[in-house]
C-alpha cells in the first residue's frame, strides 16, 4: 500500500489565498477556504481529504469533505492527461505522476492558469507545496487515526 493512501486532516495552510488570487479562483471559493482555515483551528475534521492509490489500476481516487459535506470525488489516472472539474468548479486538465510511495506530483492547467502541486508524505504527516501562476502556498496534513 502506498504511503499516500489514507484519510488526511488539514492542519495548516500558508499563502493559499494569495495563490488562489493569482490563479483567478472565484471569490466564493476563496471565501469558502477562508472559512475552512478558521474552522480547522477548532475542528480537526473541517477539511478531510481521502486518497486511495490503486497501483494495479494506475489511479488515484481523491474524496474531499468540507465540514462533513463531500465536495469532490474524482479518480484520475497516473501518467495521462485527465480532464476534470477542480474543487473551485473550473475545468482543468490534470497530469498526475506517482513519483514514489510517498511522493506525488500533479499539474493542473486551465483557462489562464497552471497549478503545480507536490505531495510528500513523511510518516503520518503530509506537506503539499502548491505553485500557481508563480505564487507558492503550502498545506500541511496529518493522517487520521
């Protein structure tokens, strides 16, 4: 089983709003994430991301819950372009690479923006470094028990 597979709780996000502004995310989506950033301080389950790596199928399934509501459920292939709807509702083409059992890279391209994300797992912690239109943000997660 991949070290990426698991239920992950967002514990911190740095510079995310600036990156979202740079990539022209909607004001509604930015506001929703502001609320999530405030909520994770008192509710560790305010933002949950489940990731399931299926090496045999060559896919990643990601399910996102915000305040208990499923907001995204997507399965994407590794090593191929995949058209999907991003969390903020925009159409993107994603290219996903499984670099190792503990590292994954995603490139999302949409109308007027590109977002490169690298997920690195170290034990029960994951750090996501996100670069969108030249602006860097980070998200930190811990594996749920």
